[in-house]
């Protein structure tokens, strides 16, 4: 379990109502995914391959191979005995799991650039 009283996850919102959760490392990301799957139950017919988009290996880190593993997730230790363990059906539709990329790249061929060098607008 990560140390208490230390920020483990931060959040922001994209241009719409979608929360973006950012974990400080892969272990914390796996624990976060377990908690999301526990609290926001997936429909029993949900295909985990369509639920997790991107780096699906995080499911293995979270100890989840199939929907049966999701249904068997225990309550998170921080609520055990303190708060009733409740779950909500269907509130989470997709999780996109990714890692930071290599950062900015200088493109030598201007035809590959995403912005027009003349206007600065997207192509």
C-alpha cells in the first residue's frame, strides 16, 4: 500500500466532463484501477478489452483477467469497516490507460508537422 498522507493521484478534466486521473507510478495506477472497477461496476457482459483502451497490461497488474475477477474485487482497505462498500452500475464506460511519451519532437520535414508553419493553425 502506498504511504499515507502523500499525494498518489491527481486529476484534471479534459474539454468535456471526463475526469483524467494521473497516477504517480504504475503500482498506484493498478490500485486506482482496482478501486474504479470496485466502485463503478461493469455490466457482466462487458468485454474488458473494450473497457480498457491503450495499455491493457495494467489489468494484469491490477489482478484482473476477466469480468469474474472484477466481480470478486474486495472492498478497498481504506473503506473496510468504515464506510459501507457500495458500487454503482454502469457509471464508468471506458478507461484509457497510457504512459507518458518521449516528449516534444523536432520535425525536420515541414510536411509532417501538425500545424501550418505559415498560419500556426492545424492542418
